[in-house]
C-alpha cells in the first residue's frame, strides 16, 4: 500500500509536468473562438452580465477549459465547476481549451509550442472579451496559469488578478523537487534538468523518456526563462494569492515567497483545499478528486473570488 501511494503521488504530479509532453443566461457552449497565433483558440462564456468577467487560465499540460487532461483517466471538472459557481454569484466567466488541449489542439497539431505562446493566447483572450463589450476583466490563473496571468497583466490593462495554487519557483526548480524523490542525482532525468539550466539540449539517453524528448526540452527552455517571483514584481493591478493546505503540488510556502516579491498583494490559505480546488481530508481522498468530478469546488474559494471581483 505504501508503494502504491508513492505511485499515486507521481501520477498526481503529472498534470504539472505534462507541459513537458503539453437575470442569468443559460450556460451553454456556443463553440466560441478567437484567433491566436497560428491558429484558433476555442472557449466558452458563461454570461451573466457585461459589468465584469473572470478569464480563467488553465494549468500546465494539455488542459482543457474544464480543467481536465487526457493524461489521467477520468475528469475533475475543477474549472467548469468554478465557473458554474461564480455564475450563481452573478459573475460572468470565460475559459478556453489551451492550444495543447481540446478543440483548440486541432489548430496547432503541426506547430511548435513555446511558453510565450500561452502568454500570447491569454492576451488575445482579453482582447476578445474587450471586443465582446465586457467592462471589467479579471484574470484567474490556476497553477501554471498563474505565471501566464502575471505576464499577461504586465502587457495589458486588466482590473485584477487572482492567482490560485500558483508556484513561486521556475519550472526547473519545480521539476527538480518533484523528480528528486524518484531519481538519483546521476540519473538522466536530473542530468536533463541541469543541462537545461545551462541552455543545453540533451539528445542521448532520452529516447525512452517522452517527458524529456528533444521537442519538450525546447519548450522547457522557453519556460525556464520565466520566474514567478520575478514576474509578479511587475504586476500593478489588484492581486490576490490563494492556496490550499492539501495541495500536493504547490505548497503554501509559495504564497509566502510571492508575497515577499509583491508585498501589495492580498493572500488567502484555504484549509483542506487541494490542487484541483476540492476540499479533502486525506491523501487517498486527494488522489480520488483528480478523476472524480462529484467533489465540489471549495466554497471558500468561490467566496474569495466573488469578494475580490465585487
């Protein structure tokens, strides 16, 4: 059982590492899309009013607008549930399939993906919402989406930014922590990370490691250039950092580090909330929520986002 738990922890970490691979209106998906760089990004609006809207930016890997990834069997629907709960508070939302996921992926099958592309897509999403007539636009970035939101907020004017479960360290440091418990320092996996820090691509010994194939290493090189604690320093709009005590991927220490980098930020730690925004009381329950959409999103999270926006 102990070994099985270790394996489950590794599976939970996959969505974060997966980028190395990649009067209320009815909530119906109209197949909306806006032009991104070299393709189209498909998204879904839950419209309540034009006063304000929250743009939800998903985390790493091939994550769709609902917060799900094909890397794991089953679904958690975290972002879908988040949007539906905000609708009950009278807050419009827009969320989209990343260019590596869902319907958007069909537009980008033959294109190299770089981290800058995700920032560009978020900026294009904001411009799309402005054209649609929304008066106030808030960014909500989850996990990797937090860093994307930081960078996007530095490029254009938004009314606020909500970082949820956002790491404070660059991806090489995150990977080293996640893989350090599973691989020795002389392993090819750790060697790849160290080489990337020196802007080197490892070609030998990675043939059977899809996570570190050459193309994924190129993506990592573009991601390593960004450090959340540096990016957040240039964010000038109202900002709140939210994390959970049961998050097995991003610790509450990350909030502390981000607060030091941007002391003007507000913050909130939600007891029992895990990385997919569900409240759990054990490691076993934490693992289950990644593939079981019956768990609701944290009520405290919904209330915090609503207060911040309103």
